């Protein structure tokens, strides 16, 4: 019996040891958020379906260089990556999204490694946990787009530059990896990779005397090797399309940089980032102020300079979209970890710590003001939690079926926010001293995790076109779509892009219904159906579209 007891204690110690490992802990933290679904998946139009369908075109045609009718305007890295997963796991939504999921997990680990060097282990782990529950970041970790993979490459380059300084013995290896990552970034994101490269220039130039990166031939060698796949693709594309291959690449960048399609304005990211990273952007501002007051020796131009310059670049860039700012989200998480930890220190002992660890000299009034800040935040978000719970209960009781699923999210987040006042009251009104800052900080992380887990569980992060999915899964419709050519008559590009992925027969856009042959199948706008002069039968309706068959 004693032997069994010792054996069980040994097993428990091993489990606790494994659980304490940061990489494993982060994997356990993020994996449910990436995998929770309603049991169904469907792609988001427009961007996600574009990348997935173009990769399918490459895979189905066997032509991974020039499957298009005319030269393409983007480098093929994302399509190659997704098509490779099609080859491994088949053509489906999950295969298309796996590259982003894997890149998201690896990015968390990189943020931990970068934070461990620039800040400390505790803040690094907290930053990676915060990044996991930033809404926009998690959403794009579950989409078949190149945004998260390119952020992974940028983070790998930054870590490699730092490692080059810290480990002179492995100087050549880390220099090569830094250059290789940025070179591959061009394959994945075309000229957009130069935005983070430009943001690194202050660090590369002003700190050159210390690290000598700009005169390091290994760095340039790695960058050139990373460009080789792009050069090969351009060469073979040029053989097929001529100079049009180069023209399309440059034309696309010029178009993005000169036209404001969405009238977003230069302040777009000022409000969009706090909204998509709530509440972490506000902690991030606090952390940024603290870091500016107490600079990080040697790496201030990476931790602060890089994201600030990148933010200015994105704001000046005329085409402004939420996902363009994804490269900022790891740094928002790093800043937020500093800000939240500072507040946690106030919560626990009333005296915040500087960076890295020094007591701040403050007067008694200032001390009480800061302690009241933690109390007010706890009660304020606790009150928000109560409102969310009440609103969710009302929706459950009297709301329609379509809106009830959103009440699950509100209920999860609302109950989570109640942790903050409960922890505060337990410690300062009932004397439960075991409720340390770790519990209070967890009270910020758990509500966001629960809300995102609820979103995933009801399909809001995976099933973007459920109506179309259900329609396509009907056996009669599926057999038609897989065995007959489908004609698109003046339809919106989104439905066409989605069907390019979900059906194996090539679509054929037409300008007029008169061009559809007898017994042919066509997608049309629903409002077009009564106006058609040709006899037809309606096979089904999806939102504003109808699938019809032309009769003789």
C-alpha cells in the first residue's frame, strides 16, 4: 500500500511538472479555442474562400505555377501552403485552416520566448495567454488566410535577431534564420512584408554599433535564400505570361496604396484595434506608458519602436483593413502583460513594481488612489458582468432562436467578469489572503476565454455560411454540382468564390442567361427569376441567389 502511495505521488509530481512547462500550458490554453466548433464548418467569403479556392485550383489542376488565365497579382506562398495540406489531409475546410492554426500556436511560443528575453518569464507567459484571447487574433488563427503565418515569420525574425546578440556562439545560425524568415515573408505576403522590415530599421540602424546586423553577410544570405522560391515562381510565371507577371505584382501594391476603398480614414486603427482587442488594448496603453517611463535596456527599439512605427505605416497606408494590423497584436499582448502585472502588484501589496523589479516611491495618497483603481476596475467589470447575465437571461426567455445563441456568449463572459469583484471582496472584506494577484489576473483572462470558447462552440468562429453549407449538402444538389458545369449569370463574386471551393466542376461566368445551354444549370439573383424570358425550374434558393435549370 505504501509503495502504491509513493507511486501515485510520483505520478502526480510528474503531471504537475509537465503542466508547469510553458509550452505545454500554452498549448492546453489555446487548443480548445482553436478546435471548439458546432460540429460544422464553412468558409468566410470573401478573403478566406479566395485563398482556399485558389489553392484548390492549383491542387486540382496540378499546376502550382500558373493555373490562372492571366498573370496573378499575389505571390503563391499561401496557396502552396494550403494546397500542401490538401495533399496531406484532403480538400476540406479544416485542411485549409490548419496552416493558420499551426502558425498561431507557434506564434504564441515565439511571443513567450521574446517576452522572456525582453521582460521576464512571468510576463512572457502572461503575454502569450493574453494574445490567445484577443478576438481578432484568434479569429484569424482559424481562417485560411496568410495573415497569421506571416506574423509568425516576422516574430521568428525578431527572435532570431535578439538571439544573434545573446548567443555569439550561434551567431551564424540565428542570423541566417532571421534573413530566411523575412525572405519567406515575401513569398507569403508579397511587398507587404516590407512594412515590418521598415519598422525594424531604427533598431537595425541606431543599435548597429552593438549588434552589427546590417553588415552581417549571413543575414543577407538567409534573406536571399528565402527569396529563391519567389524568384523561381516569377521565372516560370514570366515564361508563361511574360512581363505581365511583374506588372500585376506592382500594380496590386500601387492600387492598395492609392485607393481608400472603404473610406476608413487615417484614424481607423485608433478605434478598430481597441475594439477588436478589448479589453487588452487598454491594458496595453498602460503597459506602453510604463515601458516608456522605464525603458528596456538594449531592446526598447524592438519592443516599443517596432510596433509604433508599424502602426504609423499602417495608418498612412491608404487601404486600411482590420487584419492588416495583426502584426501589432503580439506587442499589444506584451504591453498588456506589463500593465496588468503592474495592476496586480497594486492589488496584492499596494505598491507597484517598476521594470524589471524595483519598488516605486509613492506617497500615501497616491497609494490609496492606485488601490482604488484596482477596486473600481473590479467592481466596474463585475457590474458589466451582472448586466450581461441579466441581458442573457432576458434573451433566453423572450428572444428569438437566432439571437439566443449570442446570449450564450454574453452569459459566459458575464459570469466570468463576476470573478473580479468576488476575488476583491474575498481578499479585502473577508481576509482571504490566499486570493493573491494570480487570482485577480485570472479574473481578466477567464471571461475572455469563456466568451471565445462559447463563440467557437456555437459556430461563430468556424461556420460562416451555414445556409449555403446546408443547401450544398442536400444529396440532389450535391450530385448536380459535382457532375455538371455551373454557370454564373451576373452574380456577386462571393457566392462564386465559395462555390469554387465547394464544387469540383469549373464555374463559367456569363453575361446573359441566353448564353446558358438547354438543360444547363445556372446561379442567378433571386430577383432575376421572374424576369427571365427562358423557361426554367428553380432547384433551390440560398439567401439572394437561386440555382435554376434552363428548360428547352
